[in-house]
């Protein structure tokens, strides 16, 4: 059974810092991995999608990497801003389990001015 | 181009009642998935619809049922509500089914259900 874990559960950093959020999964037979942002009480905004054949994806100040063999993904946020404060969720899609996403519990990020 | 829309935004029900939540997928998408997110947790997969059929189901009781219409919109029905059903219900849409359709999922804003 696939399990997705995100550490830390919460993170507080001063504005301007570069930071890394971690996501690990127990079964490496994933089809892709997706990072989401969720503001309090809101829906999920897709940030980056990495296919299993890819090593990383970049969008603006965000860079996500994937190491299937070790069951890990990282989300790197450069020059953090207070507007980056939100909960970040990673989710994996298994190749043999249809279209469902299996989520981690998220990392709550707070960027202080 | 409208994204995924959900209605209503908030809903308050009492134990034992029934509720229907609605979702319209992003333009061009034909697959709809439903997730339940309890406070402080990651979303949990309920089920997925494609071509008006339930294609996959998560570990949820039969009290949770759904439907997909010819225009690809979908409904989530929950019968005999329990206090534990209080959560944010998220709808996600994508295009296609099967390996060729393992594309990015886009989420709606959610419906906050409170069961008293």
C-alpha cells in the first residue's frame, strides 16, 4: 500500500530565505507526482507535475525534483515571500491504480515579513 | 476559460440527513474525481467518473454515491450523514482515462460540509 509522508508538518522562515519541502513515498511504481498549494479553507492549486521519467520541473521560483528509486521528491522555493504562506501538498499517481491521487498530509509554510 | 466549479460553497446538515454536492469540470475535461479532506489532513480519494460510470473507488462506504451526466458534470451524494462526514469535499477534473489520460488534475474550490 502506497504511503506518502511530508516532513516537516510545519515550517516558519523569514522572508527571502530559500527553502526545501520534502515528500517521500513507499512504493516507487508511481506514474507521476504533483505538488499543490492550498490556502486556508480553499481548494488546491497545482504547482508542478513531474512524470515518472523526469527528474525535475521548474516554474518561476519553484523547482521540484523526483528520485523514484529512493522514493523522494523535494519542492525548492527560492527567495520566499509572505505570499508563499500556505499548505503545500504532494500527491502521487500509481500506474496500476487508475486516476486516483494519494496525498501526503502537507507542510504548512509560514513566511514572516 | 472557467476552471473547476463546485456548489454550494458551504453546507450545514444534521446527522441522518442526505446531501448532494455538485461539480462542473474544467472546459475540455471529461473525467471527474471526488476527494474528502478532513481538517489538517491530506485529501482522501472517494471515487472517479468517466463516461458516466464509476471507474475507481476509494475506501468509502456505500453511503457515498455519485453520478456523472452527459455534459461531464458530476454529483456526490452522501446519505445518513455522520458527524465524521464533516470535511471539505473537493472535486478534480482531468482529460481522458487509462494510461494515455494520466494527466494533471485540476481542483475546484471545494464544498465545506458541516454535520451537526
